[in-house]
């Protein structure tokens, strides 16, 4: 009997230890809303220190910008003249925010907001009708984005810290290009579409040198995709790229899978799926990669519900849902960025289609 009691107590102790270990190693979550956010909070970017920017909609569905500090303090702001909304798109390590705003004529203009709140506005001359969007800003203030020309064809561009803007010239980009991400070294990652409407990837070094690449065949690049949130291409300070490619299903002209690729600095590829599921389709969307090679993103399951994932550099994948995330059509959890320490920022869509920001702490 004494031996049985010892064994039983040992088993209980082991069970308690395992439970405590799981509790201590489990990720924690917080959700947040910007003050005055009646119709949704939409975070767009997180910088290496954990400062977040994005926008929120008030009771009249007018959009305003916000900056959320690491301690949770939120500052809201509007660009002067932003009658039809302020939309921050990216934030760099210095806390400088860039984005677009809409004037009284619904024309778009760019803005840069310094950490002290000072705002500079700018236009992209070749953007016909003011149609352009911004995708990223690096530590020195170089901004990348894409404009629509007079033929409504997309072209990637770069705006230097001094203000001069140049378009990215890719000889094979007959049907457009997009500049999607930029790293601290000034290396730009994006996509372009050739004469056959097949999309490919490109890298442009700070000196303008171009490298083009394709994900593993069969497949083609996807900077954006249905039921995804935010750009699907990101780059580390070292130049490692995480992105999405579409892999058609043989014999099915309309079916296929959205899969994740990782392109190493030597040009080699690794591919993976965040999860496999029934009744159909693999739709995995990476939205951020940090300097350690940890990738976050979302996957849309067979019932069109969004879930989050995080994949470490050794290939280990963990899936997760934000507490309170909805389980209806296109509701759920959509990560949008990750810090060097592995803190994940994203969008939580609840059961009433309320939009909130979230943070996941490893």
C-alpha cells in the first residue's frame, strides 16, 4: 500500500508539473481597440519595439489613424485636410508612420508622421487620379508602394527619405509590378506580371540591381489573395523572404492551393502549409517573418474561418485562435506582423463582425 501511495503521489506530482509547465509556456493574448472606434479597429503594422499603427472607424465610418505604444497607450491622429479618412500603412523602428489620406475630393495623398507627431504630406506624380498605396518604410525613411498609371496598370515605386520618387523598372513587367516590402538595407521585395499574365517575384538592391525569382513550379506569386489580410510578402534584415504562391490543381482550371514559401539568401526554397483540412483547399497566408526566421500568418480552413499560425525556423508549426474570435464566415484570427522577440500583432474578427487588434505573446 505504501508503494502504491508513493507511486500515486509521484504520478500526481508529474501531472501537476506538466500542467504548470504548459501554463507557463502557453502563449497569452490581449485585444485592443482605439479610443472612439465604434466601427472597428484595423491595425496594419508593428515595428521591432512593439509599437503598432493602423486606423479605426468612428460612428460615421470616417477613418482616423492611431499609434499604440508598447505599454498600451494609444494616440489617435488625423492628417490635416484628411476629410475622407487617414489610413496609416506602415511604421519603422524609429516610430515614423507612413500612409495615405483622402481629401475632400476623395483624392489620395501620402503622409509621413514623425515620432513627435509632426506630419509631412506628399504626392506621387505618376499616380493617375491619385491612385496609389504604400506598403513599407525602413529605418532611414525609404518608402515603397505601388501606383496606378493612366492605363490603370500597377507599377512599384520607391520614395527616398529626401522625397524623390522613382518607379521600379522591370523589363519583363509588361502587365504591372508591385513593391511590397523593404528591409533595413534598402532591399525591396515585390512581384511583377509578364506578358502572359504570370506573376513572378523580384528583389531590388539599394543600388538598383534586380534579381527575379519564381516559387517552386507549378505555381505563381500572390502578393494578395481572397480571404487574406494585408500583403503576403515580407523580408528579413538578412534578405530572407516569406511569401505566398498559388499552386493549381491539375485538371481543375479554377481550383488550387495557396501555399507558403521561404526563399533563403542563397536562392533556395522551402515550402509548407500551415494546416491541412477538409472539406477542401489549402489556403495559408504568411504575413510576417522576423530576423530569427519565425513566420506568422493565417490559414483559412475548409469552412472559411481564419486561424493564426506561427512557424519557427526549424519547421515547427503552432496554430492558434484569439479568445473571442468568431467562427463564422471569414471571421477569426488574422496575424499581420511579428517582432524580433516573437510578439505577434493582428486582427481579430468576432462573432458580430467586430474588428479588433490583438497581440500574442510567446
